């Protein structure tokens, strides 16, 4: 999505506010952009709701924003959705959905998705135990 100059300034200011832990300001600046469909802004809101940064923890809101971000092509949100389904955070726990989202993260080269899936194969969580697949994923992740 192409942002106009004012939106780009708000995005950059929102990201700076977030980095500086000025969460209320970050929320104010990033929320309108998230509503417009800016995937990274949606992901940042998801993380804020997930962790109670400037807002009360609201895992349903976190999952809502994470899903929108993933659907809008923000790679880190793929891993986020996988984790949320794995843990049942804001969504009903669903190992198959977790695997689906984590595999999408692996396809995008996300090391976190690779290591979580490797652990699942190592322990047989939602998949048959498969040491070879676990090792393949860890090697792919650089371990």
C-alpha cells in the first residue's frame, strides 16, 4: 500500500513512539493506518494488544489484527498467527492451523517458524515425531 506524505510521517512517528515506549502515542498514530490496511501497522497493533502495551491486554483484538496483517502479506504475522493458534491466544487452540501458519512462515524464511516447527517435529506435537524433519528445519534456520 502506498502512503501519502502525511500517512508516511504518521507511520514513521508511530514506529518511533513505539520504539521509545510511548505506547499511547504509537497507538494513536498507528491505529488509523492499521484501519487503512497497512500490514506492518496492523502487526504492531496486534503485538501491542497481545502484550498490553498502551492498551489493556486483549487477545481477541491481537488475533484480529495479526490475521489482518498476515492476510495483507506481512511475513512476521504468519509466525504470529501460528504461535497464537499453537498457544490458543485470542483464538481457539488448533494445532493444525498453527502448523499451517508456521509452514507459511517457513516458506518466507522466518527462523522463528522454522525453530518452532522443528520442536514440534522433535516432540511429536500435532505431527508424527520426525527427527530428520526437525534437523532439516534447524539446519534451514542456521542451527
